[in-house]
């Protein structure tokens, strides 16, 4: 850590009220999910702190919206450069707080820098267009156009599974567009959030007081959502919390990236070895703690047994263990409660007739990659989001049956198909009820440059720098005679 904070022993995340740091005597400890070692601490905040941060942001937003675009672009570019310089430092923070394996923690840092860089590039294209007001007989000639303007104050609430990059997906476009932001990061990774915020706030190009960071759960979140100062709430998390936000936000823009129950269909024409290898990655990457983790695999009956064996063989090859080892693929779940839930998912499915083809039993304190077979549509393990390294296989007779089962979900984030049948591939693009579809790869594929977001209970709005900029701006229409 030494090199960004004041000392190598400084593991306390500070509150940012605008550009001013504060701390408290009452601190909550965060333990590494693998070792149990205390790796960070954060101060307890309350509704008054959230309100104070919002009021500072409201004042700062008046300056932010008048800040030259070239300065905001330079600001983001400067943060990305500093982030790349501190790649190992941020990688270690992510491993410490959420136990993401080294390779994937490092990739997240790299992706975070790319997200910020992409946002800086997209800012140049954040503009409107002229309108022909005399196009209809009722109109008349005028100079008319629209432009995109900052929305003012944004509330951003982020989860633990990507504690760095998902912050960047919100605050980079929000700040870059000329807004002020109050960030409430996940309680599981406060120091990661604080360190990234520090890069933004300490930058020589920063707009003062436009970024605040507060910590907490329901009390702080409720104030950030229901207060009338923010004009947009951007949240990534569970559908349950998303519903609460929708009920309490009032009249403001709400962008929600919620849960998923990602599925794929393995067609009889698919390359089984290729599909099995990719599905193992998509099911067990980040211990299944991804909104688009592959949870349901519908396999054509003609290749079901062969594919199931191939998938189990791939799962056996994944190294499970310490997230600090560079060759580890999968570490522990975020906490003991998550591990207990995973065990209950498996036990419940077994009671209902499903079988464990591989995994299922804890190994050295870690819940392993688990492949379930003989799963039926009415089992909770396939109906609900498990958010664990568990994947369920279901045998189907046809593309049509697979599609019906895939779409039979309250979620609709991303789905995929493995096929060499061009007709099925083309039909799937239109037939799959999801915000994103992938052909011949896992639904877990996400490129940060793309529009990302679901339908149904998977959310409202889109992420990705270009599309998030639209969420954090409003259209202002102008007519000049």
C-alpha cells in the first residue's frame, strides 16, 4: 500500500466530504475472506453524513457544469495514468478486501483504467444536433438545436464483486459530463474505493468538491436515494434493493444494473470441447459472483452426457486456493454467509432429485466449482440467482424448448448459444429476451466499451462509457429567432 497512502500501516478508508478528508473513532474492520486477516477499516456514517455530502455536491455542481471540457478530459486521462502506475498496489487492495484471485484482480485494474480512458474519449462526442424547425407546415425557420448538459448531482452505489471497475463505470462518466458525485461503495471493499477516489480528488485537474465518498448500508443509502438533491441514482446490486430504490427515489432518473440468471444453450451442432472450456470459465470465474455468471446450461439431449463429462473435466482442472497465488483461478466466496448459502443451494437440489457431478463439498475452507445434473425447471437452484460457483445442466429436445426455458425467468441480462447452425444463431438474436446476447461464447462476456444492461428485473438503463454519459446528462432544447 505504501506509495499512495501516508504509511504502509494506513488501512483506514477516510470519508471524503467533497475534497476534504475526515475520519471517525468508530471503525468497522474488513477481513480478507481467505485468510481472515484484518485488511482495512472504514468509518461508520449516518444519514446526516450523506446529507452533508449531497449539499456539498450541490454547491460544487454549479462550478462543475462550467468547467471546460478539455479540463475534464485531462482529469480522466490523468487518473487513468496514475492508476496504471499503481497497478500492483490496486491489485493487492482488491485481493485483500474481496479475495479476487491475483490474475483477475490485475485484469480488473487494467479494465478500470480502460473504462476511464474510454470515457475521456467519448466526452468529445457528447453533443447534440440541429433541428429543421420548418420541416412541417406548422413550423417556421429558426436556429434550433439540442445539447446534452450535466444533470447536476449523481448518487452512485456500487457492489463488491468488481469493487474498482464498477465504480469507474459510474463516477468517470458522471464527473466527466460535468456533474458532482456522492459515492457509496460496497462495505466489503472500502479501501479500494477510497484509493480510487483519492486519485480523482488529488489530481491537479480535479474540479474541487465534486466527488464525495461516504460509507454505510441502509441508512446512508436511503438518504442518498430519497433526498431531492441528486437528479440521478445509479445503482448496481440486487433486484430486491433495486425495487426499494424505485419505490423511494421520487421523481429523478434511476439507472439500475441488477441481478441475472445467465443461461446458454449447447446445440447438437456445437463444438463440445470448446463450449465446455468456455462454460467452465463462465460458471466459476470470480467464484460465480458476477451478475452474468453462467448458471443455467440447456444441453441438447444428443450430446448431454458427453458435454456434462467434458464440463466436469474442465472444472477439475481449475486451480482453487489462495487468491494471492498467481496461478489460482478461483478463491473463496465473499464471506461465510455466502458459503453457507451455496451449500444450501446444493443440498436443496439434491433433496429434489438433482445430482452433483463434480464439487459440492467444501475443500480447505473454499466452496469449489460445482456441476449439477438432472436439474429440473422447478428447482430453486435454477429459478433464482445463486451468485455462487454452481452451474446446473438441463437436458432439452430442441432449440425451441431451450429458448422457452431460457426466457422463462424474471431476469433478462445476458444469454448465449453455442451452435454451428446459422439459422439458430440468427433466430437466437431475436428470440432471446435479454439486454445482451452472445453467439458461440458464454453470456459472461462483457466488454467495457459495449452497452451493458438488462430487461425485466435485471434493470433499467445502460452502462458502458458512451451510454452511461447519456444517463448522467439531460437534453436541453434551444430555439433562437
